[in-house]
């Protein structure tokens, strides 16, 4: 990523107000869970298939959130807390 490129959602040097990966994934998971609750009582085949898919996606999001948290722990342990405007790893 060049100096002039800015991420859309994630925190970077150019986007200090962005989200941490685990935070945005958790918010998506929360939204998806709320939406999924609305179809639990619908017993049509299509609704059951969508429910099954959503449950699988929610589980995958949990795995992704755990991986993102692990990465944050590694960075915090190795390089200390994030300082605005300065990446802890990678090319600035």
C-alpha cells in the first residue's frame, strides 16, 4: 500500500480512526446474529437453508475474530500498544 492509499474500514497510519479487525468482525457478527434470529421460526426449506448458512458463517466469524485477537496480542506483546501514525510492523 502506498502512502496515498487509505483503507476503507481498518485502522492504518492514514486512517487512525479506523476499526481493529476484531472489532469490525464482532460488529458484523452481532448484526448477523440479530438478523438470523428473525428467521428461526420460519420452517420453509429456503429459510432453513439460509439459517444453516448463517450459523456456519457466524462460526467462521468467531474463528476469524479469535485469529485477529491473537494477532493483536502478538503485536502488543512484541511492540507495545499501537501509536497513532506509526505502524508496528510492515512498511510505513
